[in-house]
C-alpha cells in the first residue's frame, strides 16, 4: 500500500500521474482508494483478515 499526499489537489494529481507512469513501467498496477481509505488501512494491518 502506498499513500500519496501533497499540499494541493493539483500537486497530488501531478505526483500521481508521474507515479503511475513509473509503476506501469515496472509492471505495477495502482488502484486508487479514494473514499475507501478505512478499508485500505484495515487491509494493510497484519491481522490476517480483509474487511468486506
């Protein structure tokens, strides 16, 4: 899981675009968790379950 933050929405979008290009070049697929951050954080906890 990767968290991307910046000082403005425009800066986030710019950073995300650059990150997406680099990730794709490495065969990595990014999935945005906008609005579902709690599930994403919970999924990254080492407790062995995934919230539904």
